[in-house]
């Protein structure tokens, strides 16, 4: 048998063994990844009308912008 064929066969067998071991050691389910069903459920929840439609979603640093402005009592009393 030609030495080149023997080396090629050994590399092929070694590659197949590494592939099988890599597939078997792969984690079964990753909780870090979202599924299509989970994304659809989130979108349906966001699109559903809520009882608190007047509530605004703001970043904490922007809450002051949505606060009602105080009226000046001095100007209104004159």
C-alpha cells in the first residue's frame, strides 16, 4: 500500500472521530438563546392592549421630562 494512501486514510479516520466526539459533547439546549416561539409570545404580549395604556415607559434618567409641570400660583392668583 502506498504510504500516501495510508496517511490519507489515517487523517480521514481521525477527522471522523473528532467530528463524532464534537457532536456528542455539544450541549443539548442553550438557555441563552431565544426560540421563535418565545419571541412570538413576547411580541404578542407587547401588542396586547393593557389596562395601563397611559403609563409611559421611560428610562430612569428621563422621568423628569414626563413629570407634569407645576403651575405658578402667583401668576394664577393675580
